[in-house]
């Protein structure tokens, strides 16, 4: 997994993105028994530590430099690791910043593939659908498949957001389907820009067994 540098002047993390990260972090604890905390992890983005007994909570430690969008992408990736039963007792799953050179490369690749299906709500696995609330976005998914598409959509959405505030449209559109769709599209786009491996164009079959 590697963040994509889009060359766009990305504004400070939006409240929407932070709120979504918080919501998904809560869901991770509720559905998967994962407790998250932040620490300094030089060279590593996150560690998932599994306890010796099945009922105890797992510990997710995320590096403090990881953005909200990237944290969301890590959550879906780790949910995929768990669906694939990589979280064996006392095993630590390491999400490094560079290329994985250990024998775990295949596990991370499999998790990426399943995470992509879980993210877009196309996982054929029942546990994949249970573990993650997928977004069935027929419009955004093809648009975000390529790097130029991601950059174009991001710029367009940021311009729309600026207009939304500049034109004081917020007064009329707050809590409407327009505002919700814009917020949702901004979140999905920010996460896929931070984690291009979630883009639909990166082909690979979903693991539909089990
Ligand atoms: Zn991984």
C-alpha cells in the first residue's frame, strides 16, 4: 500500500473525513474487537497485535503521522486480513511504509484484493459483507479507477465544496441529499487517493471461497 501524491494542494483534513474515521474506528471495535491507539512508529504505518485468547480485544497501533483518509484505508485492509484469518493468536500484522520483503507479501496482496471488494460492497464472501459496510457507488467507482480520474474527481469535488461554502449554499442545503452526497463523495475520493490499491481498476478476483 502506498499513498498517491496527487500534486493537489490538499486542504486541512475536513471535519467530514475526521468524523467518518471516528465512526469507522468505533465500528472496528464493535464488530471486530479492535482497540485503536496512536503512537510513533518510524517506518511503519500500523501494527495489529492479536491476543492469545480469541475473546480478548486486538490492539491496533497506528503511526501518528497517518492521515484520516489513510487510517480509513488501513481499517478496511485490516478487516480483510481478519476475514482471511491472518490474525492468529500472538501474531502481529505489520503494515510497513515500504515494499514488503518478508514472506507476508502474499498475505498483504490478498488482503488488498479482498479490501477492494469490501470497500465497494462487491465482496462475494458473506463475512466480508458483515465485517465492512461496503459502498455501492456505480458512479464513483469507475471514475476513481485511474490516477487521472482520481485527480480530476478530487479537484472537482474540492471546487464544489468551496462553492458550497462561498455561495452560502450551506444555509439551504445542510442536511439535504445534495450535501450528504457531496460529503460522501469527498470521503470516498480522499480515501481512494490515499490508498490507490482500493481503486477498482487494479484488477484481481475477489476471494469468493469460504
Ligand atoms: Zn496488510
